[in-house]
């Protein structure tokens, strides 16, 4: 399985390469050792044996070995694809497919104003006779245009010595589809400036020759030529004409490569092209520099170029080949497939560097360019040639990444188009350096990840290639000229153009089919909703809560940001990040309407890239993205950036496109499919592996739907989530099932029913398949209904007996459970030891403890029924008749006094004496008491008690009597007020607390107004979550919003930061599940 992979190294990085596909991965030390062991073992070596051997050497324990087995399995799945041997481009492309002429070179003349010492063609002044006749030039241009050619190159000699050259350019560029590239020494430009200024600047490309700094340049080109070059560059710059520089690298100037980068930057030139020396013409072998000498100087020049903002075209071109899709095969140059050359002798040749080579004469232009293109034996032979024809090229593990070698260099060095390029090792060294350097650019993995076999970078995760339509074979390009593929042709450029157009005109093909709720958000302008593109609804699945900070990556028209703005409320914040000006303008336009409709301005849109998010570290509670990460040219960088901006414990929730199998190159390399989110779709298992290696924990798949099918490839819309981890907790747990066993992220095997102590991350602690136990063995993370009594807990005095001589327990841990209708508490006469249940059944009020159910009806546990009409009903406990809307199916009714009597005792006692400063921690402590049911009017008193008690404990001036007053006022709010009175009792309770803190009375205008505004704001936060009543959820929202308000109004701020995730979802039949802030994804 691993025989096809070759291990290479660069700067201590292990890079495994599959030469036939091609594909490559960079792995960490653990994976490298494992792969070497497997390769050394051959067919007899097993993964388990290799892991055990590596574990013994690395000191891994059993749990780490288990984790290694999972991550190693994913790695081997990536490397296990069987690929047939590459047959060569001739067979795959097949000449019968009518190769299209895309670029045509015209070597106009050998006449030149200079006599350079390294010229391929020995050009010099006085060779005007060696020029292409004007009539043949006109014919060649016309026939090339008829053949569909749109890109024309002009070289020599010096093209500006050719008669009426600027007039020729003017005529050619009159067609808006045509581009012209001129290779010139620049010294004659001053004579043609007026004509050049009239030409379209975006379609005229001037490449000027630079051969070193002043001394070296003049040594090769003649005294004064460097000064003339500088003057030409300054002239072009003054008149707004762009230029690039080309350097013929040789023995005289190779040491000056970094200095020439500085020169380019100083002259305002952004692109530099390096031409590797040809031994031809008067270019001598003595001027040749071996690849081993060039490479370190080239790398130094590249590092300087990055500092100075200059692109070295050779590096960027090879970067595009190396960072392409797995399976993208580069096989030799586009010579004879897409390009040819017309020489000054009127004959056609394969390439500009081979112009004039007699054996490669394809025929006279007078025979017709189209005829030569179709019938020339020379061109046919080159088309049939492949890097596979050379043993040297065939054995190169990087052959299909670097393209085998340069046709021109090979022919001039060895007389054949393949097998003799003397610069092959230069391409190999540069390719490996680019891969290793990219892998080193990411943050250092965590120590835990470093101890697992991990992929640090894989081919296809970074994309710098130009989409080519998904051809079976791709071509390299001529070494003589700078590439014209700028940022608009690679990386973000095509995506930016695609979505700019989608902002201007709605694209029905990519409208989000999986977020119908967006259509109901009528406070968002219709134009934004119509131009909302995606494949899911991550904002809905993330369920943002009041006060949170949410970031939407690739925010587009702003719809998800506006939905989030409503959810996080005035105390929250939403940031939309997008790189497309048109989308940002549309979002800003819609924002004005949304702010007016919602009455809150809490959204900011920022221009930026997903790979460099313009936000500080640890600033976000939630990061969402809707079908955008697939468009990124560097997905691994995106996930590292998300990890950086998330707070510890923060979540990412993403909807995007995935597949179960590798995406074919024909789709990956197609511009349209990339824009439609298919070309960048990730393999689902590789996505999860990347999240893990980037440091995320608890990755989980939330939703998955069929999205689209192209050919045999099925694409799916996947919504997934992951956490930025906090410190894990060591807990007593039991795995419930249904599987025989599961493995935790830490490598611990949980057998079904086994009780053990282990470390769990946040997502594992929230999983309903895990029971988390307290010291007494009671389940703490899920409600256990249906038993004879609530689960025992540390707060329940019956849960365990205090040892002799122990200090008195805190007050909140020793409260009796008052039984409505009796004077007895749990554990009184007749109660079973360690239980609230009597030893024999007895009716309520008969002097024994009575079971109170935590959910539903207090008496029997049945679900409550609410009617719109009140009716008289006797309380089951006290017998008092009163009007009510709520009874259970057994017609039990419990009045508010009996419902909350025990709870009020607990609330008053704990809030009076506690030293807790965090409201959520105190809320959890009180709700853990069996006296507090899942729902009920107790919470209306609990909220003001919690707010006031923690305010006092954080240093606020407040008496015990004020706390009890707040509790008493809250207890007067009836049960069911959230529905029947249109006002959540917890929100009113918060208003009560703030009225006490602000000294509000009916006659105090400002405090009275402030308390009312606070109540309204908190009630709005509660109402932002759609669902049936849940007192736990609504108390949480109220306290979080109260904390935010306190920072604005009170001298002492309130705190609401403690962990308060849900433990009652299973027992609450009205639970809204994943939409609830207490049940994070």
C-alpha cells in the first residue's frame, strides 16, 4: 500500500510523495517513524505492530497508543488509494482532440541596439536584413487570430528596432480580447513613449532585461546600458506604464539575485522573472551555473522578495504547480500544444529559444500557419513526447509536479526534448522548499497532537494554481517570459470575481436551498435574502445567545449576521468578514434597514481574508461560516485563524460541502465548479483530521444532506461543529450504550456499563450517551426521572453520612425538604435511610414525607396541561380552592404557595448566607436542591435573590433584608406568567432586583425609568429564543443579560461566567435541543 510513496526531506521535514498520482503529504515525527517502519516491514508489517514498536520507543501509554491507532488509520486511508502508472501525456491528450493555439511568438528581428555577451541569437546592431518581412508578419498575425490565438509575444533582437512596431501593436490591441507582450532591453522606449501611452495598459506587457547591478549589467550588455535601463524604468513609472524585469542568470550575476530584488522594489517593479542560462549563440558554458549553486541564492532572493513585496515569477509558477489538486499532472511545456514561434526567416519553430534550430524547422509561414499547426511532423513528434520517455525524468519522484523538465533546455543540452534539462535539481529543490516552508508557516501543534501521527500539510489543502478546466494533463510554460497569470487568475481572484458578479445579479444556481427560515426574516431587506448563498444555516444551528460575540466568515449579503444580531441582542456583537467589495456594499446597504427594524446597531462588516481574519485573539464566542471555507486557497490556515480568534471554550459551526471520496481533478480544476463550491469540497474524513491537527476538540457532525451530483461524484451539505478546548475535567463516568464500547478523544476505552474515572472534553461531557456521576454515584449531567425520589447529591444531606468530628456543613447543604401539607421533612420518621421516600406508602398530609416530582406535575409527574380558560380547582396539598389554568392529566393542581414553599426556604437560606460571586454558579447550586423543580414560580424569586446576593458578595453595599425583600417580591409573580401575562417571571424578577439596587420607587422618575428599561431589555433577550417555557434556560439568559447591563449602570458589576450547560434535556419534553444556549453543539 505504501510502495508508491517516496520519502523525501527538506529542512528536517519528512515529505512523502506519490509520483504517479501525483500527491504529497508532510507529516510530523510520529507519523514519519510509523511510515518508515511500515515501509521497512513490507507486506509483513502491520499497523498495530508498527504502532506498538513506535510506542515503546516514544514512551506512549496504552491510551496514547489507542489514540494513535485512530489517527494513523486516517493517515493510511489518505495514502492507501491505488493509482495506475502514468501512461504519458500523448495517450491521455490524444492529438486528435485538435490542440488550440493560445499563444504565438514572433521573433521579429536579430537586429539589436546592443551586443550582449550572452545572447542566444548573437544579435547585434546592423542585422536589419535578418528581420521578418512585414507582409509575412501581417499574415502570421491574421492567421493566428483566425485560429483563436489571443496572446502575442514579440522578441528579437530588439523589437523596437523593427519598422512601425508601435503601429503593429496599435492594430493588434484594437481587439479588446488581445494581449501583447514585448521583450525589450528598454533603451528605445523613450522614442516611442507617445504611442505606447495610447495603448491599453492592461493588455500591453513590457518585460525589460536586467542582468545585474550597474557593473555586472554593463559588463554583459555594454557600458551605459544600466543607466539607460534605470532611465527607461523611471520614464515608464512617471507616465503610469507598468513593466516587469527579466534576469538571465549566469556566472556573472548569480550572487546578486537578492540585490536585484531590491533594485526591482526600488524601481516600483512588482514582478521579476529569472531565465536560466542557455548555452547557445554566444552564451557560453563558462557562464553556466550549477543548480546546487543557484538554489541557496534563489531562496535568499525569494525571502528578500517577500519582504519587499516583489514576486519572483519562477517561484510563483512552481508554487502553482506544487500547490494544486492531487492528481494534477504537469507533463512538459505547452510547446506545440498551445504555443509556437515564427522566426525572422519566415519559418515556424516550436518555441522562441529553439528558433533557428534547423532540425526543428516546422515549415515556412507561407505554407499557412493553420496547416503547419495541424500537419507539421516536428510539432506532432513533440506532442507525442512525454516526460515518461526519459528514464531520468521517470524516476524523479517530483516529475509530475515540476513537469519533468524544460523542453528547450533539454534539447539544447542533449539534442532531445526530454531527459537532458541541466536545471532539474533546481526545480526539485525549490519545490521541496516551498512545501516544507508552507508546512512550517502554521502554528506549532499542541503537545498532544505532536504525540500522534499527524498530517501537517497535504497537497490540495493550499491552492495557488490557475484553473485549467480540469484537463487530464497540464502544461508548464516557456522559460523565456514572465507568466501573465496574476492574482486574478489564481488564489482568491476567481472567487472574488464570481461572487462580485453574484452580488450584482442574483445567481439562482447557488441560492441556499437549506435555510428556508431566512425567507421569514422579514426585517432583512429582500435583496440581501435573495442574494444569500450557502448550503445550510449555521447561525440557526449555532443558536447564538444574548451577550455573545459572533463572527461570520464570508458574510456575503449579511443575512446570517443580521439573524445573529437579533439573537445576541444589544449586549452582544456580530462581525461579518468578506473580501468582496460588492458583497460588503450590499450588506452595509441592508444594515441600515435592519438597525431600524431591530432597534439595535451591533453588526460591523470588515473587509478581509479568511486566512488573515482582521480581529484580535480570543475575541469570539462563536464563529460561523456558510459554504465559504471550501473556496479558500488555504483551508488549514483558515482553521488556525478560527482557533486564534475563538475564546477558550468557544465554538465554530460551519456548513460546507463535502464528499465521501476524492473529488476528480476535472471538477477541482474547473473555474465554474470552484465558484459553485464543488471544486474546493473537502473529503469528510480529511476535514475532521485537519480540525484535530489544528487544535480543535469535540468535532461532531450535526447535519448532512445530499447537495448535488456531478458525474459519479456525490456532494453533501455538512454542518459540523468543534470547540476550542478548555482544561479537561477528570470525572467518574459510565457509558450508557448502545455500542459495546467507545473510545474517548484521550484514547480511553469506555465499555458499556463500566464505571471508571477519566478525562473528558466539553463535547464528551455534553454527550447524552455518557453518565457523569458524583461521589455518591448519582447522575449529575442528565435528569433521571421515574424513580422514587430525586437523585441524591452532595447538597442532599441524605446522600451520605458525615464522618464523626467533621465540621458543620454549609447551610445550603443541610436544609430539610419541606413536604407540602405536613410538618415533616425528608428523612423524618418513616423515611428509608438515605432516601426521601417513606418506608411505607402514606397519603399526603399524613405526617410522612411526600415525593415531589422534579418535572411535570409535582404530585404524579404527569405532563401539565394549560387551558385558555381558568377554572376553580382545589390544591392537592393544602385544599384551598382557587382559579387556575394548569392541571395534569390526573387533574392534580398545586397552588403557587405550596409549589414554592420548600423552594423559597432554600432560596432565602442560601442567598442570605452564601459567599458565591458568580450568578450562574449560585443559580446552579440552588437548582441542585430537590426543593427546586425543573419549572415553576420558584424561579421568579430565585432570580432576584441570586442577583442581589452576588452583588453584595462582589462588594456592593446591600443588606440581608434587601435580598430577602427581592425574594419576597419575586415570589408574588404567579406561575405561568410567561404565557398568560406576556412577561417572563424571571425577567420581572431581574427588574425587581435592579429596582432595589437603583432605589426605585413609584415617585423616583429616573430610577423608575431605568428599572423599566432594564426589564424590557431583559425580556427582549428572553423572547429572542423561540420555544416553550424552560425556567433553566430563561434564568440563564436573564442573568447573562443582567451581567451585561450591570457593567453599564452599576458601581459593582455582576458576574455570569460559570459553566452552566444543560442537564435536563432528556426529562424536558419541550426542550428545543440544539437551538438552546444551554445545550451547545
